[in-house]
C-alpha cells in the first residue's frame, strides 16, 4: 500500500508568513470593516511615486517593444545604470554584466541565498533582523546563526560577537546598514572592521543597501562592499521601493561577482523570466532622473523621526534610541511587560502588540518578528497626523512616564 504524502511540502510548510505583511493586512482588514486603525506596520512610504517616473512608465506601456520578453537579467540600459549607481554610491566597481534585475528586493534576497548556500551552510545574521532573511535562508537550505545586539550597543553587533559565533560551517555574513527594523547605521570604522573580519575568515558578505539614501543628522552611508579585500566575495542587494516610493512597482537588483550573477540569472530564467518591462523603464527613470523628490521625502522622514522618538519616549515602559537611518523606530518595550494594561498583563511583545491593536486600534509589529521578544517596530513612513494620532492612542492606553 502506498501511503499518501503530505499535501504541502515540508520545505514550504516550515516557513512563516511575513510578520510585517501580516500586521499590515490585519490593519487594512479592520479599516475595511469600518474600524479607525492607525497602521505603523508596513515599511511603505506614504508619498506617491515621483511624477517623472510615472510618466516614463506610461510612455513605456504605450511602446510595443515593452510588450515582449526581454533579457532575463534585465534591460541592458537599466543594468548599466545600476552598475554606474553602485560604483558611485557603494564604491564597488561594477559592470553591467554583474547586475541582475529582480522582481523586488525580496526576490534579490532569496536569489542571493539560493545561489550561495548549500544545505547546512550557516549564515551569521545580526539581530534584530528583517523578518524575511531567516525564511529565505531556510528555503535555500541554510542555517541561521543569530547574533543579537540590543539597545545598549545601538542595535549594532561587534566583531567580537561575530567572531564568537563563527563555526566551521559558516559561509555568509548578512550585513544591513541602515537597518530594518532598528534604523541603526554602522559608522565607516565599524563597517570597515566588520569587512576585514569577513575577508580574513573567507566569508561571503550579502549586504542589503535598500535604505542607503535615508540617513540623518549628517551620518554617512558606508557600503561594506567598498572594502577591496571583499571585492570577489560580496553581493549587494537594493531596489527602488524605499528611496523612490515605489513599493508596488516590484523592482530590485543584486550586484556581485560575474560568476555569481550569471548563476543567479540562470535561476531567474526558470523562476520568473524578465521583470516587467514597464517597471524596468520606470526604474531607469528613477535612477537617472532628478533627485529633488528623494531629498524632499528624506526631509519629511527626518521630521517624523524626531517627532516619533520624542513622543514614544514619553510613554510608560518605553525607551526608544534615536534611529539614524531608514524609517523605523525600534522601541525597547521591556519596561511595559508585566504591567496591568486595561485589565491584561502582557508578558511578551507579541501579546502587547495584540493588546495595542485591540484596545487602541494601532497596529505595530512585535519584536518576535525580528528576533528576541521585548521590542516593538513602528514605521514612521506615514502621514504626520496619523503618526501623532497613533502615538497619542498608545500613550493613553499605557500611560505616561
């Protein structure tokens, strides 16, 4: 007798739904039901895509040459623009042949891990981390080795911590600055030290630079890929979603050594073929067009950053370091756990986030989505009025200091 197999593969059944997307979907569902919910869950700029980008896409949609298949690795002119941008902004001398255009940043993340990892290979993953990284590692057959850095060290791991976590199976270091979820930005000196560590240990580095244009207080963005000793063992991930308010356009990329990109492009020929040509033309306009809209959005995020940190630090049990990049505040909420809140005593931030949604109608993402419990992530990529209204509701529920 042949026993029936499971309906869902163990590989797919083992991964978790994106926590940030789940929170955002729940908030939107409540809004659809007539609830007045303020959502701090999704990292999605509230601005429209700049007009010159939209116009380029509209023109592309009318051009028959964009109605057909194009090279799976990306439009040649877009690959060239990404290579030029990477050379300029990341200090990594790239050619167009070293660029793969992907369907959003998430596909670049998955493709990078799938291309580099064999079953059992370990990845050093500084925590708090973006919720997708460990799931992509798992899908690629890899093993996540978390290295946690708390608010006491600015949510930034040290070389000593990474050294202590290395094993004989370690192949890749994941490096993210500016960080999602914490907004932490590694200094040039910290970045260089971690780059030297990776090079000396013979590790690959995958660096996610999608928030590179969003730094504040004069803090510079420093690419770990600029370290010359890493040139042949680094993969850069990025995209247009955050900088240009293009989350729905689904356009990302990976840049790295030619053999790695060629292998990743082969995977893409079977996985998705080419990215939407209209989105690629829009991406080209974003990278080569005026930069004023980007700076205007960055200034708005900077204003909101200052406002949200000040407001959050007035709330009982909350302590929020000032983020220097991206558009997230990462709250140390351990002081709020165990307190009586509306007749309930939350012991984890998952429970606290659920309570805040139920009682205050405010959606936040619990730290369990990004590593250890005890923290909350709030995106300040939403309107100023919603930001103030949402934080006021949380303060009313939890009380003031």
